[in-house]
C-alpha cells in the first residue's frame, strides 16, 4: 500500500494551497499554473534525470514512454510474462507486437530468453522490475549489442535500484504509476523520466493530443507533428503528488526495515525459498516473495495466512490475471498467439508463479503485527510440511 497509507493533512494542505489562488485553475496547461511543473521538476531531481512528464496513470505513462521512444505499428517489443497487463495494452495500442518471455529465478526478464526472442522486427525491450531490480547489466548489454531501445516500466519499483542506480533511469525512458498499490499514491497518476529531450517532448505531445506547447501560441494554433490522446494530469493530482514525494524517503526506509524484521524471523524455514535478487540492496521493502513446494502448497499457504488475517499480493493468484498465459483477450488479436495454448507458451514462468506466495509489507505496521505475521508464516510452513 505504501503512499496510500499516508494520505492525510499534507496532501490536503497542498490542495488548499492550490485553491488559495485568486483564480483557481485546475488545468495544467492553464495560465499561471505550477503544481504539475513543480511536481515534475522535483520528481526529476529525485530521480537524477533531466526531464519528467506527469500523466493521468501508470498505464498512460508507459503508453507515452513507448510512443515518445518511437514504437510504431509492427515493431516487436520484448517484455516479461509476469506483470500487470498495462504495458502489454500500451504496446498493443500503438499497433506494436508484445513478445512476453520467461522469467529468471529473480522473477524478472531472463536475459537468455530476451536474446532468444530477438528478430529483425524487434525494436525494444521493456524491463519490468517487480519491486526489485532485474539483471540490468545483462539486459542493457543485450540491447546495446542488438541496437534495441531499453525502456523500463518501473510502475512497481519507484525507489528500487540496481548497483546504486535508480530503476527507471537505465534505458531511454522509464515510467511509474501512482495508483493505490504503489510507492507514491495520487488517486490516479503516473510519470515518465528521461534524459532524452526528443523522447520527453514526444511523450508530452502524445499525452496532449499532439500539442507541441510552443510558447506564445493560442492552443488552436499550437502545431502538432504526431497524433496523441488526452492523458493529462490535473493540477489537483500534481498537488497530492508533491505532498507524497516529500514522504518518499520515509516510505522506503520504513517498509525496508519492516521487511528486514520479517525476513529475520523466517529465514531459518527450510521449506520456503526466499526469492533471490540480482542486487538485494536495491530491492524495495514493499513486498516479500517466497516459493513453496508446488501450487497446492501455495494455495494452502495463502488460505492459512488469510485465516490469520493476512492477505497475499498478486501471488499465487497471478495465474488468474498477472500472467501472459491468461491474456487471451488481448494476445488473441495476434496471429502468433491466436491459436496457441497460451499457458503452455511460458511453462517455466507458470510453474514459478503457481508455487509462489507474495506478501504486501505495509509502511504502518507495528512490531506486534510483524510478530503475528512471522508466526503465521512459521505455522504455515509447518502446515505444508
Ligand atoms: C508494471 C505496471 N505497469 C503499469 C501499471 C499501470 O498503472 P496504473 O494502475 O497507474 O494505470 C501497473 C499497475 O499495477 C504495473 O504494475
């Protein structure tokens, strides 16, 4: 839950400040406005990049990132078979071809599978960090070797890093979400980050019907060089984002500390395997993933945790939604997938997800509740034998 747990007075104060202006304008391209700009500048500074452009959702953000990077109809875009469907929707909305590939043991793009999936039509690789870093060195090297764009949909991974460098800053462009399950929460919202002025401009144009925002021109006369949509962020959302961004270090450090305590309590259990990392120091505290014997054991574990008042997050239920094997309603539009048994296309990923459990680690959890959770995991591990 992260930022969503902390919505309160500070967010309200930012909105009140916006409404204290003599002439309130909630439209980001209205005259005299500043919340969206300020949010973008502060976010870019936090990320250590030149440009940030905020939009209406994380789905919009990856859509703008891909459009800004020049993904076109027919381009193949390699990405992971375990994620929320939004990046696949964005690839498909641009007329490009999503190519999900199998996971490695860290639950991310397997570099060997990426290399295997490259064809002359491949234009980009979208790395999707799931609260932790993929093997970024290897993925970046493959992109360089094959002259492919590297894009990061880091919706789930704001604040995570790889070898000290923030995720979202490895490729040409990165995107983030501010929905209710993410590090920061603004109701709805998302943002792209890049050091490339051309990508930034094109992404911003895409988010606003193609408008180039040339200074001094009335909107009707503002030129367009490519089509777009309305994926704009409102000033109210940006105001909330400013208050949330001020809390980011606290959110990240508290959840990491909570996760450390939980891991300490369960590390000795020999029938659950904590997920390995490409760089554990760079992982977030938001989630804890472990693997058990098989799918039945994962379901039994999930039911046991529920009995003790703790829910799971995405796993093992990913098989119903966060897995390429169940995206027939979208992938079915492509010849290569339309007659395929989708689940059979990613057997390694299916098996890993089926036997895994993922827990949400709140920011606001006291030591007594942490202890209860640890005890529930210990008794769950005994139950599955
Ligand atoms: C990898 C990824 N990309 C994009 C999104 C979409 O974000 P939003 O819900 O803000 O549209 C999500 C949401 O979970 C996500 O996990």
